[in-house]
C-alpha cells in the first residue's frame, strides 16, 4: 500500500540550488508516490519563492525567530500528510526507492528513517564526498524537531529514545562547495546560534563539536581544534556517528596546526575507531607526518582492505597515493609511479606522475650516448 508523503522544507535566499532540489523530488516520485512539497520561506530577497512556486504545493512565509526547529515544525504543521521527509534546499535526491520505503514504514511505523547524505566539499584538489546518515523521514504523529541550530528529530513523548532504520533515500548535499567568502556568513550565523546555546548548556559536547565543524568549514583549523578538544573532555559514545566524524576532523586539525606529535595520542583509542577506512587512513597520515614510514604503510594497506569508508577514496586512491608517496620518499621511484598510476584520476597522483616522468626524462637526456 503506498503512503502519501509531504516533503517539508525551509528556505532563505536559496535560488542557487532550489530548482535542482525541487525538480529532483518531482522526478523521483512522479510515478511511484503521492507527494506534496511544502516550503516555508524565512525571508528570501532573491528568486527563491518564485522558483519554488513552479514545483511546490504550498509556499508559505514564516517570520525568522533564530530557531531552525521552529521553522521546520511550522512547515510540518502545514502538511496534508503525516509521513514527512525533511530536506534542505541544497540537498538533491539521487536515489529513492518508494516501494522499499513503504515496506519499511509498515515494519517500523513509529521509527525514524535515516537518509544517506553525501556531503560534497573540496579536498586534495578534488570533489570529496563524506557520507553520513541523519533522521529525516518520520510520522509527525510521533516526532518533531528540537534545538534552534543543528536541530534533531525527537519523539514527542520519549525524547531522543526511539528506533531508527536506514531509509532507501540518498541525497547530494552541495552547500559546502562554496568559497570561504561564500561560506563565512553561514558559519557566522550558525556560530551565533551555537554560542547562544552554549551559554545555556556548557556541558554539552555536541555543541562544541558543531562549533568546531563551523570553523572547519572555512579551514580555520586552530579554532576547530580548540572546540573539538573541548568536546573530547566529556564522556562520549564512540558508536555515535558525530563522534566518529569528530575524531577524524580533530586529527586533521592537529596535522594542519603542527601538532603531529600530539596526534600520536590517538593510538590510545585505536581499537574503538579502527573499523573504518577513514580512521585507518588518518592514522597512516599521522604516522607519516611523524616520520614513522613502516607504521604508516601498514595503516594505508589496512585502509585499502577496509570495506567501510565514509569519505570517498579512503579505502582506494587516498591510501594508494600515500603508499606511493612513501616509496618516493624512500627513493623507490618505479614502485611510487606504479601506486600513483593506480590512483585513477586523483589530481595529486596525476601531478606526481608528471613530475616523476618529467624528471626521469630529463635525467635520461643527460646520459652519455
């Protein structure tokens, strides 16, 4: 039995992405589900509302009150249907299996569906993708949003205690692809709200993590390091996705701020996080930065053979590139080139190939004939 679905969104000045977002919703559901789109606009001054009107069933105004949950709950309240998919305007559906989703609804009527979010950003001269899952599909009979910033789905009676399942929905999140100048206003807005929440709840590690994430977005590694470090002072669950994400980001901040020796302390938590290629690859980078080439090589090999990778490349071209780098540093150029060539179109590897092949050609030209 199909279930009608309301896609509920909030927006402000989102003309850059909103047409791609809304057209993707329609194209992925037009033959498989009854879907309405509800958009609550919080004060756009661009063409957001004009574009949204071409696709949405309702385009409504909501006076911004510095509270993302309030805006989301308003859009949900205006929906015609109980099952809600909450999306942002910079999230574009790439996969949606409605038949499987309806089966999961029947099996888990009071649970939250966690959708896969492929977060795109630039790193290592390439479009990098980090995949995480967030609770975004639920029945409004049982759930609502809470928290003014980085809002979370909560059960109306049981709070954060509820069951979840992996919904067959994947989106591309492209809002992190802007320049530092373009992203800075978003960071400043988010941190203003986060610092206000921190004044109310100084013992909340999740708030420190999110402030660190804001600074990390604009490559302010010193500030991100300080806030990640603060979050790590608390008793946190290594099974939580945000904690696993933070450990990688914290290690990256250590390396970018010249604290590679301090990063070796992550050996103490190795067993708790070594189940992902992301962590193994990061440990390889830490050993490499400390001149421990054999240990680094071992971690990169482990990463290649690890089936779980949240960031694209951490179990393929990234450790392969670093193995090539180690061989190059040790003077084994043929082996280094072999590994660089196994990195596909990874820009840093292609650059290395050009450098080494050019160097070899230059040396060969000076040999006596």
